[in-house]
């Protein structure tokens, strides 16, 4: 099943439990608008090449569309539709007044020069200018997109519209309307959830071991925070390979290695594995923090972790979810576990609209109770409904989304 089929299967399961009528399930399931564009890029070699870009605006019943943009060769429309749908669920789960969207460009950004990357980013905004805006749809970073890319995009939008509309995009650099705490926010939120899981399951903290697949912004900050808090990080992986060391790894040292040599997988020490093999190693908490569908019905049977904390979007295929649940492995779903990123994006947007900028302590002091409260609500609902945390999160979100659609006359 591709990510969209997985997402719709998750919806169908929750819709049944929430007793939604089929017409309501359809109203929530499909995107409100899908935009597909062809972006011309003048290459450094003087040739024009075309790149395909997407924006799927899934649902804005609770507030403006919100969600990241990814630059990746595997981007396709079904993937973006699934990711946009998960954003709608995510913003509702964490309770911010926004809807869900996602976008992307089919490109390997590593193959572009910096000036080409800038021209492509600006080209995306020119193609999408009528559809985005601080009160319409607010993009943000996702896989392979950075604060610098967000700055080029925001600048392009401001030039096109002739105003300082900094709230059009979040995840910007601090020099240009960014929020303190945004870069680390997804990992930070994931860490707050880890603390709750350890408390709830009464795990002995000194014995908890963690393996993280994905060493981009999300995986790195999560591993760093967990390491600093005294958890043992036994495995780390990027797209090229993994390292596993029962004695523990220091994520900051591994980052220095990756920056110097281009990959972490040649790091001196520990066992060297493929990124996929890391998922099956011994650890207490497994943290997929890279791409979708990395856990399927085959490797779900081999996972040794007792908890999976989803920091990637959609890392577990629908069929694998059932196997993991049956095996008693606790899955903390993406729509809760990685919602710290979009929550601090929302804070950034509020700061841009009010021109009142917050300290990092103020950002974290607002983020933590929101994450803890959502975790508690979902845990209680999962106990009450006798279901898994993902389905409980969907039921909670659907109540809020359908509620807004009803009062607005959309259903
Ligand atoms: N790309 C991130 C996500 O999947 C953040 C989205 C945002 O900040 O709007 O949640």
C-alpha cells in the first residue's frame, strides 16, 4: 500500500469507531484542493529544465491550511495527499487553529548548486502565489528543506505581493521572522512525549536504550536531547547507513563526523549496518525519523523494541501497525509524536502577525504543556475505546474537524 492507501485505511478504522457516516468520511478524507505545477529552472549551464511541484490543501475547516514542503526525487501526488491529510489530523490532535496541507518538488536538491536551489525555491512560490498567504496556506520545512529555503520563499512572496507578509511561511531563519526553538521543535516535542511514555510505562530510565533512524533535523535534535537527558542512544542512521553500539553513542560527535565525511555510516566504533537493519536491532525505544513505510508487515515481526515513537510521517504501513499492536509493542503515532514542529510553526506565525517576539523559554513553556495534555487525552481515549493510540488520536481529531465542518455548514 502506498502512503495514501495507508492514510485512508487509518481513517476508515477510526471513522468506524467514531461511527462517522460514509458521507462524512468522504468529506474529511479527500483534499479540498490539489495544485500541480511545472516550474522552469534556468540551470547554471544556461539550459532550462522543468521540475514538477505540488501543493495539496487538504482541509481548512479549523483554520488556514498548514504544512511543510519537501524536496525529494520520490515525491508524488499520492504521497503529498497522504502527508496533507496527516497534517489536518495533526493540527487537530495538538489543538492549534489550523488545517492541513503539504507540498513538494520532485527533485534531488543535492544535485543542484546553491543558486539553482534558490531559483527553484522562488519559482515554486511564483507558481503558487495565488494559493498561499498568511491567512490562506502557510508552508514550512519538511524533508530536505531548510530555513534558508524558507527565507528565499518568503522574500519572493513579499516581493510579489509588495508587503512584509512574514506570516506566509514558517521555519524561517531567526534573522528574518523565525521563532526561537523552531529548528529543534519536532525533536523537542518528541522528547517531551518520550518522557511521558517512560513515566506511563514505568520504564527504568537508566535501562532505556534508543535507536533513531534518520539523522536530519528531526532525528538529530531528538537524539541530542535524549542523550543530554541521560538516555543511552545505541543506534543512529542516515539514508546511507547505520551505526549500532550497545555502549552508547554521542549524537554530537556523530554529527561532527557526518559533517566532515558526508555520512555517519563510516563512524569509527560500533557495528555498521544498513539503515533498514537498524530497525531490527535490540533497543527499548525505536524512533523512525526519516521516510514513510519503512516498517512493513515483513520487518514488523522482527522488531525488538517495546515502544516505537514515530517522528517521521507515516513510517509504519497499515498492515504492520496491526502486527505491532498484536505483539504488544506500543506505537506512539506521528500525528502526536512529531507535532512539536507544526506547533512551534504556529507560534512563529502568531509572532509574525503580532510583531511580538518570544524568548526560547517562553516557546518551550507553551509547547510542553500542549504536548503533555494531548498525550494524556489520547492515552485516556485509547483506554476508554480499547484501541491503539493512533486510532484514538484520529478519533479525537475527527471530532474536532467534523465539529468545525458541521458548524460551518460543510457537512
Ligand atoms: N513538516 C513538518 C510536519 O510534517 C512541519 C510542518 C509545519 O511546520 O507546518 O509536521
